[in-house]
C-alpha cells in the first residue's frame, strides 16, 4: 500500500501520520518540537519524525511515496520557503521545509500553512466533502485560516491566502506582533484560545484557568466561562461574515482546539453571522464543526504531499 507521511508542526509537538490516498490515517505519533534553536532545532525534529514515520510504515508493510508538512506561519514555492515566521518557533525564517524533507526522506515533498492543510483535509474527506468552496478557520492559540476552491488550496501571491486571523477587527485595538511587525486589532486577538483566557478574566473568572478548563466550566454552567465563550463566538461570527462576503464559500468549517466547545461556541458564531452577513449567504454558507478534529493537520499534510509533492 502506498502512503504519504503527513507532518503537523506545533510549538510543543511535531505530529506525524501515515496517510492513504483516500485520506485515512493508518497510524499517528509525535516527537517533541525543538522550538528554541531555530533552523537547527527544526531540522533535528524533522529527522526524528521522518524516521519514526518510516519505521511505522515498515511495520505496516506500507510504501512511503511522498511527504507533506503543515506549519504555523506561511511558506512559498516548491522548496517550501518559510516567509512568515511563527512566533512560537522563532528563528526559522527562510528555511526551505520541502527541500529539507525531500533530502531527509528521499521522496517528493510539499509544505504549506497548517490551517491550509487542515482545510484541504476537511474539503477532501471531512465536513467540506463535496463542496466547491471551503473556508476553514482553526481556533487554537491563534486563529488560522485556509481556503480550498474546486479542490485546490488558495495560496495567493505570497503564501498567505486565507489568513483571516490577521484581518483587522478593531481599529486601534489590542497590539499584535506578526512576522516582526507591530499591528493592532487583529481578529485572532479576540477569537483565539489566548483571547478566551483574557475574556474569562474580564467577565470575572479565574485568570489562571486554561482554555480547556474554561470550556469545562462553561459546560457546567459557570457564568463567566459561558459569557467568555459567547463573546468569543460572537467576535468570530462577525469576522466570518466579512470573509464570507469576499469569497462566498459553500461551507465554513471551524476546527482547532476550541471546536471541542461544540454548541457553546457554534451557537454564538452562527447568531452573529446571521445578523451581519448578506441574506443569501445565511443559507449558502452553513457554519459547521470540523469532523477530523486533531487529525486534520496530519491528514491534510499527507494528502498535500501525495498530490503536490512531485
């Protein structure tokens, strides 16, 4: 059986999966991310993940024919050069991810933004299957975005297509540093897991609670936790209303860690979207939760390698 290795880089772990051409993850695993040593550290964890994935393929008698990777930030070109550096993994600007993966694994390789590969996975075999235009946002530490149109990812002129998180949401709002530049009022500052912690405190909740704990308390009926999730969901719904006017997607998929909040997040998102968007888009662009959850990044990266790595 031919498989692709899919890699999903985070600030703590580099996850991997063996992915079939139909988008099934045969086996998953992870290695620690070396986040504080720049390109040298990134190269070390790439080698470790590839070796672990190749060993898993050998056990399953599968043949690795390609490799793909999703990572925070933006990449561009066949060599997968990092053009926007993720703050959680500094010092990797200019690193040629796909080039390095070809050298390490000795198979065709491709690299892309992590939210974009997650969108590809959901478009192929998840909540966006059968749709022509899939807009996906990943609500985690930040707010990622990806767009897949007629089965192809939209990268734009410099690999930043779909990056909704850095659209301006509040004029002269909270400060935001991205790619070394000082911005303000970016949408992700009001819609991410990091934002949830701040909003929870603003509503009188414990500022030391993690996003997961806040969601847990919201399910139990805690007022501050429910209010924080409601405000975050409202903010996200307004941001998605703007994005929907631009691209008129067939479906909007919400993924990332906070999608585990379910209806506590989804209901205020939908309500704000309905209030703000154009009437035809209310039916044309349904908002749904991701189906592949934590496997979306690896599955999408594996599919990317299989489809575009050559």
